[in-house]
C-alpha cells in the first residue's frame, strides 16, 4: 500500500500537496484498522534534492502524527557530503519544529 513515487511527484508538481497528504492519511488509517502498528518508510529519491526529501518526509510524519527517525544513505558519501546531509536534516527538523 502507498503511492508510487511517480504519483507523488505528479501531485507535487501540480501543487496538490493537500491531495497527496489526504491520500497518504487515508491509506495509513486503513492499515491501522487492520494492524496494531504501521511503519512508514519515507521518500528517498536520487532525482529530488535531499532538502525536498527531508521536508516532504517531515510533513508526512507531521500529518500522521508519527515519530521520525532520520536515516541518511551515507554509502559512497565523503565526509563533506555526510556533514552537509546532516546539516540539511537538522535544518529541516528545526524549521518544521518552529512551525508547530
């Protein structure tokens, strides 16, 4: 269950973030009816910037009132790349927390 990345990208490119969130919430709620626990894997896409990935994942978690665990795909990253990814993640968390 979930959305294909292409479906999510289409909704995002059309500015339909509310429709995207509604679809995700509906599917999440349907799973909660059948299971005691639902684990949601965030979006990780090479074609999206990390900041968009982080921002979207935080927004989805916020709409699901779900806790967030940041996971950065560090394989193949040099130290500078990893530091930048951690900085972006930290920035996104702080930015989203201040909006709550």
